[in-house]
């Protein structure tokens, strides 16, 4: 991968060299991303949002990003989010049995429920790095704690990038005082750009919610493009709110929301060592009444808006799937249970044969039959119904009586492809999202460490 243009040590305002909307990408199958200082130059996904709305400031969060040179000289690769004293935190992490050192660090600190800062680096995952990785994590946390005058237990960390390479922690620790001393607040887009690896665009979302009739703000950023599968798909997401909510309440809301969003996406069926989602509540907006349980009806709107942000960010990850040209939505109904429907849907979404057929515009419903059959869930060949878009292509154990090849092909030709499967066995249902599998995925991952 080529090196990108050089940035100043601290990025303020919008990331330099960012391009505007992606209409050209939609028309021409993707265009080059020039010199962001955050990612090697390659085509912006044709599925990227046409425009990104700037996120507003959020009370209790101060952002700064800079270039430590972790993998590429001059690239913005470290994010520091300084949080107001008393900020509450919740988290969900990868289920990988080989988690990164930062994941272990965060898990061990989460029960305390308090956070003063988040430090994220890109270019190196600090995973499978042994005792050196553990020590690197400790050094970064202690450097941030010293600069902010707090305990290292209040510093949360995340790393993303190459697995197995020692993290040059001294490059980060040298930069932290500069980030802490920066007078200007970085933009949310700059923060999201600093954590990108093979991403082709920064991922942001925002919403205003009401608690007890009072407005609160929720902002979120994420990164992810490859090594994306459920159970916390190399995916990182950080959500911030100015609401005054305790850690146990945040944890319940986040865990439920992740199950319906990040755990319903897949790009390549590979679960990362580094997957992390953290939710921070700065408590700077205390206009609403005290909330002590996640089931409080006053949280209904906040819960809906939080879930919407989680799903928005999750879908932006899938839309940026490495080499992706199409977003695929898989709906499974008629299963024995919701859990069974989810497993069938994921079998379809993770099938290379299904994904390559969609990439080629081939309405090959036989591959859907294959994926349902291999899922290991209750299914009856003669009750199965399959549809592309609204067009039924298979039913009652055979090709549909009104099957139309032209309609089926048209249903898989666009940027959004909908696959519907009804098992005819019960009331269980699930919806998951994936993307097609193209030669672009091979090119990106074949050169990932270069």
C-alpha cells in the first residue's frame, strides 16, 4: 500500500485532503481517496454515504489526534478523547480466544465504571504480542494518566491494525502530552479518520434524544472494513453522550443494542482479536432526573436513538467492506426460533458462493438453498421459499412456478440486494447484513502488511 500525505503532529478541524461527497464513486465504481494522512490511497467505497454531516460538540468530550508514525510516517494514527471527571463507561468486546492486550486491559478496568480518557491507535493491533504487548499497554495508559492527572485505571485503550507486530509504545507516549495540551478541539471527522486502517471513509453518527423531557446528545464514531463477523466484529466503535447515566444502565443498553446491530453484520466471517465497543456518558447534561435502571420508561427515546446510532455505524462498516460493491440484506422468517433464524441468515451471509454470485449479478438461488442446508438448523426442503427482492425464485422444493430470470437478475443487479428466505416452520425471524465478495478483497488483503 502506498504512503499517504504528511499531516501536522496534531490535527485540528477537518482532516486535511478529505474529499466531499461520493457521487463520483457511485457513478464510477469508486474513486481514489487522496492524501488524507490517515489511510493509503485507494478507491472510496461506492456504497459510502453521499455526504457526511458534521457532528456537533458534545459536553465533556475533548478530541485530539496526531501522527505518531506507528506504521506509516506522517499518517494521523493516534486519537485521544479526554473525558470529563466522573464519566461513566460500558463496553462489549470480541469473543476471540486470542484477544489483544488493549481488550484485556479494558475488560479488567470496566467493572470500575469510570473513565477519564480513551486512547486509540491505528496501524498496529497490539495483539499476540506477549508480555511486551501488555507492557506497551500499561505504558500508554500511564502516560495518559500522568498527562491528565488521573489513575491509569480510568484510561481506556484500543488498537487496530496488523496482528503480531510489537507496538512501538514510545511513539504514542511521546505524542500524548502534545495531544493533551492542544488548545483546539479536533473535529469528530478527524477523530474517526485517525482510527482508520483499510477503511475508505470515516464513519460517524449523531442523534438528539430526550430523557424525562430534556434533550441529550449522542455522538458515535467507528472503524471497520475487513475481519468483520459477529461477536464483536477489526472493528472499533466509540459512542459518547452528555447524559448522566450510571455504568450498569449503560452496560445493559449497550449489550442489547450490540446484539441487534454489530452482531448482525459480517464482511468475511472473520472475528477480530481487537473488536471493541465502548459507551461513555460524561454526565455534563444533568437536566433530566436521576436514572437508576435500564428499564426506566424515561429512557425509551434514548434507547431508540442509541440503537439507531449503533445500527447506523454497523451498516457503514458493511458498506465499507473491503472491495465491496453491493450491500446485501438477508431476511429469514418462519424459523423455529429467532436464534435459529439468525444462524441460518448468517450461513447465507457468510457463504463465499452466495457473495460471489451477487458480485457477478448472478441470481443463483441454488446457492441460497446450499447455505440453508448447511446451517445445521431445522429446515424442510419442501417448505422452503426463497426470494430476490420481491420476486419468488424457489418454493415447495423446486423452482417457483412464476420464476422469471429477467426479474431475478434485475433484483441482484443494484447496489442494494435483498434476499428473503422463509423456512415455513415457525415464527422465528432475523435480519443480517453483508456485502458481496469481489477481487478487491483479495487485492487489499494480499498486500495488507506492505
